[in-house]
C-alpha cells in the first residue's frame, strides 16, 4: 500500500471519529440531558431571590416595637414579555396605567434579560387576585418581601426607617442589588447588618404560561435565606409613649437614662411622627409631607439640635470650682440682684450667698465669681480656660457620645484659640467670656448630652456610654449582650455631694416644689432658662432620682417654654414619677393635664 492510500485511510478514520463524537454529544443533549429539554419546551430558568424576614425590635421588657408583615413585589423580565392587556393588569394592581408604562419602559432600558421591580409592595389582597391571573402575563412574576409594622406607633427617631438602596451603596457593597431595602436612619441603620439577615437564591423552571414547573437541578444550586437577628433595646415603651404624650404640641426633647448602666429609657425629639407613615406605597408622598413640614418632625433634636445649656451648666461650673480649689462649701459671694455687675441676677434672695443656696436660687453672680476665681489661679487666661475646658469635656460635652444613632453632633466647647483669634492673644480674660459661667455664650450642648450630665452627677463622677440596644439575638445563636465603656470625669467624687445637696434644695425648697416635688421620692434637679433671640426663652431642666442609688436621670428641653420652672421641671418630675411609681398621684393629675394640653408651637415673639 502506497503512502497516498495510507494517508486517505487515516483521514477517513479521523473524520469518522469526529462524526461519532458529535453524534454522541447530540444524543446526550437531545435525549439524556434535561437541560436541553427545558429550552426545547420553551421553559425559562428563573433566578428568584429569597429575602429573609428582617429582625424584630423589642423594648427592655419584651414589648414588640417593630415586626414584619407580608408584602409582594411584581417583577418583569422584558425579553419574556408577550402581548397582554395592560389596562386589566393595572386594574388588578391598583396603579395608574401611565405610571405602569413608565416603569415598564424603565425596566426595558435597564436590561431585557435581567428582572426589574415594576410595582413595589403589593398588599396581600392585591397579590391574591393577581396570583390567580398571573398565567395571562408571561414575563411577570412575584417576589415575596416583608414590610415593617409598628404596633406602638412611637419612638420614630429611635427606630428609624427602611428605604430602597441607592446606586452609591450598591457600588460600595456587593451584597445589595437594585430594589433591595436598607436601614436609612435610627437603629435600622445602626444595626443594618444584624437586622437584614442573609438573602437566599433559588433557581426555578417556569413554562410559557408563567407556571413554576419545579426547581432547577433539584435545587443543588439553591441557597437558603438566613433570618435577621432581633434587637432588645433599652427603651421603656410605656415611658416613651408617656414622654410623647407630655410633649404634645411642643418642640424640644426628653431623654432619660439609667445612670448605673447608661441604658436610655426614653428618647424623644418633638414634634415626632408615626413611623408607619414611612412604610408601604404611600411612603414617598408621606416622606415629602414630613420633609416639608415647617416644624421639622424628622429633625432629631435630641442629638442634632445645638442649644445653650443655660443655668443647668452652673452645676458643672461649681464642680470645677471645687476641684480647682477656687471655692469651697463655705465660700460666699455678694449679690445685688438685678443691679449686680458685670452679670445681673434675675432672682431676689439674701446676700452674700454660698454654694448650696446659690444652686437653689440660681444666682448668676455667684457662678460668675466662681468662674473668675478659677481664672485667677493661672497666670494666663488661655491656660486657665484650657484647664476649665478639659474639665467640662470630661462630662462628655463638646464631643460625640458615641451612641448608635447616626448624625449626632458634638456640640461646641470652643478652644482657647477661638478667643485668641477674635480678641487677640492675651487680650481676653474671664470677663470677656463671662456668659460661659452661666451656660450662655458660645456653649452648645445637645439634650442627649444634658441627660448624660445628669447621669454623671447621679453617679458622683462617672458615666457609661449611653446606648439604646441591650442585646442582639436569635433563636439559633446565644444572646449577645453588648458592653459599653465607663468614663471618669476629672472631678473628685467628694465634690459631688455638696452640689447634689443644692440640687435637692432646688426641688424641695424653691418655687418649683409646688409642681415638681414628689411625696415619696427625693428628686435632685436644676432649672435653666435659656435666652432666645427669636421668641420666648427656652425651658430646661435636668434631674435624677432617687437621691441615693439613682434609677433615672432625665433632661427636658422645651423650646419657647419661657422658664425652666414652667414646663421643664414639671415634665421631668412626671417622667420620673411615671417610671419609678408606674402611675401619677391623683394630686398631680392637674399638672399632668396642663403639661399635655399646653400648645407652644406658636411662641410669643420678643419685642
């Protein structure tokens, strides 16, 4: 056999082998492999995301604050669409036809192959009707979701709300996809990773009539969703609701803290809003109304409003004076009442006056002289001021306290350089900034910080980072109890008792005893009247109780409340009584009614 014949048979053998390989491959695809059958019968492989139920949120006593209810999103895959009755579908969905067509065109522009949400948050009733007729609409399918539900209708600024994720977040975090939901504010944002759980994915075979025919490859590629973890908060739901009741038709804040633990018992920014308004298909319209409301109900005054602390700050000034040995419990300063210089006194009382009674009477000249005495201990005003400022900041002022809620502001305790810049180095002194001695001037403090000051004094010199969540847990894992840092002030513990004696005298011996004193509980507090150039002055009060082994510390800030004794003190005493006694004594019901019914949303303007 010549070489040509050998080469001919060799090429023929190769050809036969190739044909045989292709024949076997075709036999497997057409007869043995069900995947081919899937496409041959026009079945569609659909990737369905399984969204886990978001974690629940409870109050400190196990009362449910947030749970989930079923909702459904309608999705479309444009390449699978065929002609359908748009009007009939819109009638089932209860949506406007023009809006539906706009969403459909947007989905087509996004991708003809990837599913897009076209109608969000269908109610169970709409879904039930749609499910029976979905076979008429190839390319459309429903995905189960959950929406937040609020049985208490309170604590909106604490809980926060959930909204659709934006493109920026999707680009930064591969976990999220278009149409996903994420915590936007409050605890929903702070504990997003714990609350959201983990998405699952299943692959389903769907026929030309939009009917599910089974799972792909017997579910080998599917993953299960993991439920979100639950939160047990520190909030007392009953106390929170009561705080909102008292602050009806008012602007301001109430914050209550358990001094021994730093747990926040009540956290209110007023006016507030019903958190259920930001759930469901009406969320967008409701958000726009809340955002445009001139009373700013979505603005979290408790941690974002910078206020002067007023006379409540005199407590810190007294403690610094004692620590710096600028004054002692026997030190007395004279006061000429409204004729006092360089700071006048707004109260009539005897003179000279010492520490305990100066706190009770809120004597401006006493605390100015204390401030001045601190400065005289140092050769330079800037050195004295920085020593004073460091003491102030050890109470958690001038810095973020580090709670879970975002957008907290630090307040403002200016550095010495601030005054050197405006007045020139060595051209300012205590007299120049004397308003700081009585809680005015450049001092800026949040109500949250003020409550923490009350807790710090109650603890005689330390505080635990105030926080809103006690533990994170679910049924599959052990409860994770959170731990928070203890902070010491620069003030020696022995200096707190004389100041606390003065605070007790404020409640039991001054004019507020008629509205704020309790029969069985010793309250220690301090009023503040904060000057306001845009209307009536603000009413402020901080307090803790009982005097020994305190269980609650509270700050109340009522905008345009005129005097600290008019609204701040009575409201704080009611909060304390409600928490410690579970009810309000009959003799104090008229005070409670008056606080609730007072409407301060239209303050009297100063002339």
